[in-house]
C-alpha cells in the first residue's frame, strides 16, 4: 500500500523508528542487568509484542484480562497483568490462563488475594501474584506503611505464590508532579527496593521488584535491587513524552494522518479527526506539562489543535493558518495509548517504504 492510499483519519507508525525505540529501551535494561517486560496496552498488536520479545524482553505486561487472553492466544507464554483481579468470573479467567502459561496478576487487598487463593485451592493449582505498592501515584496499591503486614498475610495464603512487588508512580517526585524523570525514577526505584527489603526482613521472600514507566524506566533500571522495568509508550512515544524529556520529536513514530475538511476563517481550520481518533484525556494548560493543544502538528508549531468534538478537530492560529481544504497533515498525539485503542487498525511503514494495514487485535479488550 502507498501512503496516498491511506484514507484519513489514520494512525501511521514507522517500523524503523519503532525498532530504534525498542533497541534503546532494551539497552537501558541490559546495561543495568534488569529485565524488560513491556506494557502492550500501548500497541495491543501481537506483531509488535513479538518484536519486543525478539529484542530481549522477558515477557509482556497487560492491563486487563482481555489483553492477556489475546496475547496468550497468539503464543505469548509469560504475562504479568499489572492490575487487580476482582470478581468471581475474572478470577476464573485468570486461573484459566494460569493453567496455560505463566500468568501473574497484581494484588493490593486481602479480599482480592483471598478470592484467588480459594479458587486456586479448588483447582489444586498455585496462582502467582505480585503485591502492588503505592509509591506516590495514589491509584491502586497498598500504602507503604501497610505493605509488610499485608505482604505477610498474602504470602501465608494457601495456593498463592507471592513472587514479587511492583509499582507505578509515573512523573511524581516527593508527592508532586514533576518534569524531572531522573529524580522521579530514582525515587520510584529506591522506595520500591526499600519496601522489598522490609518484606524480606519480615520473612516474605520477594524475588521480583518491578517498576518504571516510559519516562522513568531508564533511571529506575539503574537503582540497585530493581529487577524489572515495564515501559509501554516508548514503542511509539507521544507529545507528552517530549515534554517529559523521555523522547525526541523524531522518536514519536505514531502519528495521525488527517485531512483538512473546512477552512471557515483565515485563522481557523477543521480536520477530520476528533475525540473518536485523538486522545481527549490530556489536561491542557495544567501543570506540570502545560500542554497547549491536543497534539503537535508536524512542521507547524504555529498551529494549535485547540478543541475537538467527536468527528471534528479545530485548529487555530494567531495569524492565517495557510491551510486549504483537502490538505493532509500529520499530528503527534498527546497520548498515543488512547489513540490506538480508538482504531481498528494502524498502518506500519515497512523498511521498503510500503505500508501494511495492521489490525489492533486487542483493541477494546478492557474486561
């Protein structure tokens, strides 16, 4: 397929840059004697997951059981679901996977861990889990002051193998948002390693210490005692990662091809991509990133994607946009993960310059 044949709106990703990004982050892990277990919530595509394994990843990370089921069906046999499994049906699905492959899930409560323990006991199998620790994101995860006690109780449950701990802190440093990935990453790693040591001293034999998102992973990996990093966005990168000093514009290889469909005023143009294609979850003009629009328009820093409806994206400019109806633009989205999940397929630019229509196989698998 040629570029001109790709109808808009469409997400296009350059394979050579994808591979550059994969090599770069695998290098961060290898240089520090750390395992890389990439998060496939970003791309949701078995072909790209297979490439990550070929470059040296030890396994995959998923957000939901649906994603894990898709990846297991495509031959991947070592998956960590960094999310709690809550509810009888989901526990059974998790254990179904556990009987097929090495399947690990996150826990942060006795209620969740006990339900898995009881169901695993009925099957006569052992379920592998990791305890999630809150190191500052204040999302899921047990608070650090209660981690040892909860870890001891979970480890004592029958048919449970508490093999490790993990965290997601993102760009938080000393409880506040930051644009310093090194400071955030070092703190993330150190807090988690301290927690692992406290658990070991209490008699809980923690093996895996897993942390690190795309901006923090290079610095988390350098903390002695961290055994695994789990970046996801790094495969495509996006505009937020540029602001967070985690990527260059050249490394942002997942771009949205759009068409100008209307130019009602000299300083305003409308494109054929709105919230059903481009991520609308980024807060504009808010600290610490102070994003000025819903994506970066490649080659036109003077244009701002100011607002969106479902199918319309409104571009403004201080002067004249200079755009015309039918003109094609490329946009680096603020949040690539959400964009991928909105689309049935992406188009991968192959090494020979052709484009391959590639289904987003795990799209919408949020259950």
